[in-house]
């Protein structure tokens, strides 16, 4: 009996730790509510199952699982799979948005360089135009460097 | 301003891109040339600009799909009527641009013409490895079955589209390994395409975007996309429709 109590104690400690961690991350705005909801759902579900021993046992016998903690694992794995799928969706959406941003940035940059070249040709003696140009010439390598170091 | 645009996607092809640009100017004088520098780390963009091309620089490597879509967005923004993709590595012979254009003009119903390696009776020139041909044959069978017309070279990137095709591809273009899916996308939007024979050359520089280890991923990814695509309803995109890109409709 004592080792089961140890298991329950461990389960309660782990799930309450997870709950606190998620709460703290949201409080510090490191984790946005949007992604925290699934984590909170998972942590609360597991916490309830860990604390309320009768529930886990009766649920386990209902579905024919003779060793109740196994049900805890089943539920945990199901919730984690849901969270992971949710993340894959988020990553897909972000990479789509990222691609569109990169394309738009490229198109805008081409347009800017085009109009600067045109402005320069129309008014080559204009001090302001050439100052702008020098600025952009300088800005160019810095931006490229930043991006390539980010790879 | 010209109405025709040659889009040259290039990734680290500083040694060959200028040659490609010059060859297009020489053999297809009716075409403006846009080089899409897909985040190259070498002097691809500078060489292309020196050779007289417009250059669209991607801030990082998007892959061929994202780069080409950028090119189609440029074509859409600048009002081009015709866009042809010519690879920057020298595989696509700009001589054939005139053939593609003639084929596209020969039938007003046509929206896209693809240059196929496997239609020419002689079968000479660059044909790629046996394994790759086997892969292409599988795609060819699948795509021919779905579209109900014979498609011999579904992986060929040497293709020309009219304004409808530009509008479609600027709004919706597959991510990586886009060629096979692009044919099916056209078909789903009830646009017509056909093939004409071309001879492709061995690449001048660089390596294929698809290494042998990646080819398994290529096959699986494209077949998955094709299969899932069969269950996707894509209403015909009209010019004023909302883009079909998922990201723009996500909340």
C-alpha cells in the first residue's frame, strides 16, 4: 500500500508542479494565453485524476483497466498529443505567414531600390537624394549580415 | 513596357545566372527578366543585376515554391500578361521560350505550356538518372490519371503561363517541390495546360535541389499533397477572390 501512496504523492507533486509552472509562465507573459489553455486543461485534468483517487479507480474499472495509474498515462498521452498537434498547426500557420512576409519584403525592397535609382537619375545633384542613397547603401550590408548570421 | 516576364529562380548560382540572363535577353527579346534570388549567400543578385535583370531578393531561403510565388506576385503587381519560369542553372534553354510562347498563343483556351524532356522523339540531350526517371514516371501516371490528359514530364519547371495562371500562382502556389502540385492546382481551377517537347541541358553549376536522400521525402511529400488535394475543394479563384493561402485566413 505504501508504494501506491508514494506513486500518488509523486503524481500529485508533478501535476501541481506543471500547473504552477504554466500559471507562472502566463503570469510573466512568457506563454500566451492562446497556447496556455491546452496546457492548463492538461495540467488540471491530470491534477484532478491524481488527487481524486476514487475517480481514477472507478474510471479505470469502467474501461477495464486493472491498474488505475495506467489510465493516468493514457489520459496524459492523449492530452500531450493534442497539444503537439496544436503546435504543429501553429508552426504551419507561422511558416505560411513568414513566407508571405518574406515575399512582400522582397517585393517592397525591389520597389524601393527601383525608385531610389530612378530618383537619383532624375535629380543627381540633389543633396538629399544622394544622402538617402548613401544611407541605404550602408544599411544594406548590415541587414544581410544579420540575416545570414541568424541561420 | 514589355508584357512578358521570364522568372529565373536562383539560389547560390552566381557562376551561371548572368549567362542565363544574357541568353534570355538574346533568344527571347520580348521578355523582361526577373531573377528571384532565394536568399543566396554568394553574389547571385549582383551578377544578375549586372547582366541587366531585375532582381527580387528574398531575405532568406524560402525554397523554390516560395521564390517562384514571389516571382508570380511581381508579375501580377507589374501587370505582365505572360510569365515563363527559366531555371538559373542553365538547364532550360532560352531558345525554347519562343516555342512555348507560340504554343500558348496557338490556342486561346490554354493557360499553361510546359516544356517536356520526354516528348522529343529523338530522346537525346539531358535525361537525368534512371531512378529519377522512374520517380517522374510514377508522378506522370498519377497526374495523367487525375487530369485526364497525358502529362509526360510533371516535374519540369520550364513552363509558361498566361495572366490567369499568374493570378492563380501569385495567390496560391505549393511550398516545396511545387511543379507536380502546380499542374493539379491548374486542373482544380479548370485551367488548361499542355506540353511541348524541349531538350534540357545538364546544369552548368550547382547541385540539384533534390539530393538522393531527399528524393524519398520528395516522393512521399508530393504524393501526400496530391492525395490530400483530391479531397480539397478549391473553388475557381477569380481575380477579386480572397487568397487561398491558409495563413491569411487564420485568426
